[in-house]
C-alpha cells in the first residue's frame, strides 16, 4: 500500500508542479486538493485501493464468455449481469511515433444474462459452508462483465437468502433447494413481502397488442428489442395496448420506457406529446401526455395509485394523428410496500 500511496501522490504533485506539464493542466490541478471532510484519520487519503479484479474461486460452475453472449444458459440463476466484457490495456507502446494501447478488450452489445448459483458456491469436496458473491467463479473475460457493483449487490442478497436456507435446514450450501431459492428471490425480492416488479417487454405478445404500422428494431437497453411506430414521423396512428393481471396490492407506480431515437432520426421527427391512459378494471386512474423526446433513454411515470386492487390493468399509449414517431419498448409496474 505504501508504494501505491507514494506513486499516486507523486503523480498528483507532478501534474500540478512540474514545468514539463502544460500550464493549463498544472493550473487546473492546483485548484484541487485532498478532501477535507474524508479520511481525516489518514491525512485525508483513502485507506483502500480499488481492486478491479483479484483472485477468484473455481467453484461448482465457471461463468465464461459463452454465458455472457447467451450461447450457454444456466439452469440455476440467482442474478443478472449486463455489462460489456471489458479488460483494460496492459501497457502503452510507441508504434511509429504514436502511443498505442496493448491488450484492450471491449466486447458488448449483448442483452442481460443469468448467473449460476453454482458459480458462487465452492466445490463441495473443498468447502460446504461458504458463499462467494464477489470473487465468484468466472473466467477473466466473463468477470470483466460480471464485476459491476449492482451485480454484486444482487448476488450478495442471493447468497444471504441461500445461507439462511442452509442454516434453517441444516444443509450444505450446495444441497439447498435451488427451486425454493429462485422462487423466494423472484416472488419476494425485497424480502419484506412486497410483490416483485412486473416488467412487460414489447415482445410479450400475451400482454402487448400493437395497432398501426410498426417495425421491430434490435437490442435496446430495456429488453432485447423495441417496436418503432413507423409512419415517417408525419402523423402516426400507432397504438400500444398493454393488459396485465395485478396481484392484490396497493401503492404502485407505473412507468413507460422512452427509447432514445436521436441517433437514428432527427429530433423534430420524434413525438414529444404522446397521449396515454391507464385503467384498473373499468376505472380510469390516470391519463396525460408523455414528453417522449424529452425523456429519451429514461422511464416516464404514467400512473401512481395507493388503492388496494387486484385484477386487470390496461395501459393505452398513442392513438390517431400523433405528431412524430414513438416506440413500444417496455412498461415497468413497481410495487411499494403497503403502509
């Protein structure tokens, strides 16, 4: 740690003081200093290194690139990952007078994929009471995708629930019921009785009905694809109708995903006044306008209700003579714990 500390402090001093550094960079660096309100017991310098990738367990199952790319699927999923498989360059070399990064890997563009429970458990002949949600069993390239903090949080929760199962049933972590674990994680993800969120993707033909002219587009953040209301943006007549059965619950928020279309078309051709309505049974609980273009690549809340309800909910988006195009991508129904 002392070597890293010396190197980092030396680099910061160099950037702010050495005459070989351009004045603009030196002046900018000298505006900054160590945080006065942090690490006060260590001269305001962090105690810890950020370790991108350390030693990892070789467990009951090893996650690989094929899992990330969806070529191989697991049958005991306890979490999702979705980040690019990236590995930073090993060194910089001078080639024909230019600095080149050597060893950089960036492979992305794939949808989310599932992580095996067996990847966080050791081989049973080696250890039977250990769960490893961070230094889990994965190849170098797969770990480059898995190693994101939200993924560690999900796997940490899954490991905690698995540990409680092992304790309650006096079993090794490799022997607990995977089906019971998956059922608990999917039906009670917050572990407080709150129903699991419902994410309805545009490809779910049992819940989503499209009318008008539409074209399917590949790979977007919300799901694996989206449908684009396709009428050359002059005056669309596309409609999205989503029907879903809710559990007996109250205190819900419903969101519509506004796909970012700015890379593929002129902003003026994208609708920014998209009408919607939401009904619980026969009762309309919400209606209004989605500023679709303004909310590009974000979720827009279209309904909020604290009424206890169970049964059919209908969400209608679009209609006749919509100025500009829009998409059917995803709807999220989020449940809050009832007071």
